[in-house]
């Protein structure tokens, strides 16, 4: 399976760590240049700030556009691909996980989420698939809101995301997990963690985690008008209503719980 890693030009330290990690795992990846704040024109930014529940930062918009570029790559490849952000910390058997996912013959799967965060998700009560001699299970993901650190995207899912992207722009994770008719799945235990999440699971990391979204400031000065604030409030109300309905439907079909993390799968990779 092809692996794309989204990486900003200035994040050479992160890229080097990924090269070291993939060398240890005996894997290859293709660097996908991330969209930077400088790539976003003032006109484009101002034209696309009205879709969210609040004023979207240019870094957040750039993150969305970076993932959108990856979705376009998946359509061109016409096969499932792994899309990772450059802070992804992987399990030691990540290659085998991707190999097994490639073999799945399930036309219902659009996207498999590979990461977890220390909060509840709603998943099906029983798995749809198991891989690697039942070491991993794949559940239908009925409700999720956060995280774009790593996922396997199938061409069917990429096409759905790109079709939705013609109409709106949002935070990347909120966009993915609210995309209509996108069939989402979750692997358990987690196959990767973002470095900022690792301390929550007592997984060591090789460099201090830094959020570039928070570190890089907007270059376009903008103060929301009353009309913008009213639009954001309207968007919040609509989004929360939709989320409430989705939550009720999800809970009627599945269970709300945290996804397991096998700490040893990360430790073993780092000790090899």
C-alpha cells in the first residue's frame, strides 16, 4: 500500500524522524508537500471563512487543503492509500497492518481510522473484520469528531470527500467525520498515535511535540463583522443539531467507548 506523509517544507526535523521510523519498519513513503499559509491567497481565505462554527485559522485551512491534495492522490492511484501527518508514531507491525487491509474485500469501506485519542468514540458492538491472526479488529465507526493523524482512504471514500469539498471547507477532522455517506471504520488496537497524544498512553517520543497550527500565525488580518458572527452562530446551531441526531442514531446502533492502545507495539518498534 502506498503511504503519503503530509509535511511542511520547514518541518525538516519531522521528515527526518519519519525517514528513520520507516527505515526501521522496512517501509517506504512518499512525501506530500503540505499547503502552507503562504500558499493561500487573501481572496481565497476571505471567501472561505464563512463555512465554520468560528473563524477558521489560515493554518487550519492549509491543513484541510493538504488533506484534500492527498484525497486527489488516492483517486489518481485508484487504490487504498495510507495518509499520515508527519507527527505519526507507528506500531512495529504497521507494514503488516497495511498489507492485511489491502487484502480486505469489502466494498462498504471508504476509510479506516488508524489512530486514537483519549476520548470516547461510538463503534459497532462487534467487529466487521479481524486481521493478523485476530491481533487487530476493524469496527464500523459510527461517531467520531477528532483526529487526522493517520487513516487508510479508499478511492470510493476519496471521491465522496472531494465531492463534498466542492461545497464547503472546514477543519480537516470535522469535515471528514461529518461527510455524508462516508463509510467509516476504526482499527483496534490503534496502529498509530500523533506525537502530542503519546504521553497520554505513556508511549515515549523522540522529540517534544509541537502544534504548528498553534505556532504559525495568520498573515491576513481579519476582524469578523457582525454578519460573520451571526453566520458562525447559525452554523454552530445547525452543526450541533446534526451532531445530536447523529449521536442518537449512532448510540442506537453501537457502543460508546475508548479504543484500546497496545503500548508494547510502540515500544517494540522504538527498541528494534
